[in-house]
């Protein structure tokens, strides 16, 4: 069965323009994602290019060759530009349209315009560069875990390879002078173009949907005031770690926080909560699960640390909080009490850890605050406290000046 090239180009036109309209409709509902609008315009332009290619021989060559291929190259440039927008980069419309300008400039040279091989080589080189560069950008953005990122990468890389394969083929094999005498491979390539338009539309729309869902999920799991995990996310993350490794739990409570709100107002109290998180986060190991339990109480699970090592981490945070000063309220002072508990077995209970850490925190607050207490040891009596010392697990430690 021989596929009719003009019919295939007309089918490609209808499919590509429809895909472009769907992109624009999606963009109208989520204006924040500019890449959808760019991809929509790219597909509509590509559809018009396919229409002009289908009319080869019925309209002037200046339209069916020069302008049609300029629109096609510009469409690939806009797809590349949309990938840039999706990855949070500048649009660079100048670079996106530069390929079409180069093509039109080359077509103004009679020797180039009359050489089918030269036209295939230039058009394939530029289109392949846009697709390959888009694939590379998607690869570089893999730090954002989106399932559809790799299908998009494969599609763009494959299409870049197909365009570049045309270059040696154009040199090594005779090319048809019209669609009527074209090899069946041209029909296959035209059909592949239609499939590419549909596939890339599904993948790009899936990418934007996955990103929106990921952002919504992060918002639902993030404490809006401090930017760290909320209680639900903290519990879920801690239980995942406890299922595969032993861990220690730190339970923090900012001392006399109500007095900060009463004396300085809730805005300063909110700033104090955020400041505590900024102090604590750099001290914690990379795999720590840190979150806000509610009010002025925070918790942190430290995978694979025992109670002694976790107490050292807690003391670093306690000392950092004690040194904190507010630039607008120099009289404001902060301190934090910390309870520490550890589970040496895999599959430990978070509720059990919380109860033990909460008991240690209660003893820290009962015996003077601004100290770290482990679940296995009691701090020294308050009467034995001396200025310039702190407590970690019941042992006095001289603070650094």
C-alpha cells in the first residue's frame, strides 16, 4: 500500500493545528505556565507549514518551499523556546526565530534555492539542533522529579537524530524533485511527524500537569509560616525512615514564646519562629526530617543516629538559638529546650519516640529550660546550675563565649 504524501500532509495539518489549539486552551486555564502558549503557537505554525508543503506544485515555490520550511523551522524553534520557559529560563524568542531567518536568508541565494540537497541539509541541521537542545535542557532539569520528563527527553532526542540522519541520506541517495516521485520513506517520515505532534503534545501536557500536582502536594505538606514540613508531612517522612533504619528524634520547644508575642506582637513572634528554622536547618544532616508540630513546637527525626550523636546535633541548634539577636529588637532573646530520644531497632514506633522525647523535653523545661535532655538521663537539679553552662544529657558543658 502506497501512502499519498499530499493527503498525509493535510492530515498532519489538521492534527497539528488541533494540538496547537488544545495547548492554547490549556494555557488559558493556567496562564502562569507560559510554555503552553509557546507550544500552542509552535504547533499552529507547524500545521500551516504542513498545509503549504501539501500544496507543493499548486502554489509558488516561494511559499511551498521557502516560507513553508521557515514556518516549520520556526515551529521547532518555538518548541525549544517553550522548553526553556518550562525549565524557568528566559524565552529567547530571538534565538527561537533565528533558524527561520537563516533559512530565508539562504533561500535568497539562487544556487542554494535550486539545490534540494543543500536545502535538506540546512533545514535538517537547524531543526535537529532545536530538538537536541530541548532534550538537553529537559535532561539538565531532572532534579525536578517528573515522570514524563524522560519520555519528553526520548521524543526530542529521537526526532533530533531522525533529522540528522537525513543529512548523510541526502548526500548519498537521489532525492525526488516532486511529491509525486517521492520515495515511500518520505511518506513514512511525514506519518512520523504526525505521530510526533500527538506524542509531544501528550508528554508536554503531562509535564505541566505533574508539575502542578507536585506544587499542590508540596503546598499541602509545607508549613506556610516557616517553609518547613508541616505535622502531616513530618509524621509521614519520619515513619518512612523508621521503617528501614534506626533513628533519633529531637523535640524542640521555644522557651517563653508567649512572652515574645505579648511584649513584641505576633509579627515578631512569627519572625522568631522563622528565625529558629533558619538557625536549625543548616545544622541538621541532609537526610533529617524537620518539621513544625504546631505553635512553637518543632520536631526532627535523625536517621541512623544514636541518642548521644543526636544530642550533639541538638546542642548545636540550642547554642545557635541562644546567640540569636533580632536587628530591630536588640533586647529580644530566644532560647530553646530540647528533648532527645532514640530507637535502636528498625521498624520502631514514632508514637513511642514522641512520648519519650516529650518526657525528656518536659524535664528540660521543668529544670530551667535552654538545655538538651536525653530520654535516658535526668539533668542536674536547678540549684546546681551555674552561669555560662548548658546541659546535654545531664552533664554540664561550658558554653563558648
